[in-house]
C-alpha cells in the first residue's frame, strides 16, 4: 500500500513538472527586462528600433517605434506576454505579431505571415 502511494505521488509530481509554458524556461527574460530598446527585423526590410516600457513585473506595456519599421510595425503601441508568448498590437488591439523567446531573442511571424525577430 505504501509503495503504491509513493508511486502515485511520484507520477503526479512528474506530471506537474512536464507541463511547462512557453515562457517558463529559465532563459526567458523576466517581464521587467522587456523595458528598453529592442530591434525588430524582418527579411527584405530595414531593422526597426522599438522602445518597450512597462511597470516592474508587469506582463503588459507600451511600445514606441522609432520609425522605418517593416510592414505595419510603425503602428506598434502595446506588448503583452502570455501563454502563447509575446504579442505586439496596435492602438485598436489588432495583433501585429506573435513571438516566442529562445536563444536570447523573440522570433515568430507578423499578422501577414512574415518571419520576424526581436532582439536587444
């Protein structure tokens, strides 16, 4: 009986450890580290400086693009981190891109499907 209880407990704990979210990796920056200048890049387009701001520990904040951004990223106004990664939206809350964090940068696709990267 005692062995079965230990086995059940071990399986439950293993199940909890296996369900990591996209942002639970130790290499993912804490939300407060989103603050500051990031560079957005896309194929066949110029890189674009974007200034991210938000209160410490927040999962959302604002963006001020510097100009010369590819596609509609000059309209970037908000960022949010959730289970699906980083989402960038405009003033009307239209999604401009969704990205995940890996290897020190965010990568994903714009709303039109163009690959995009966001790095320091």
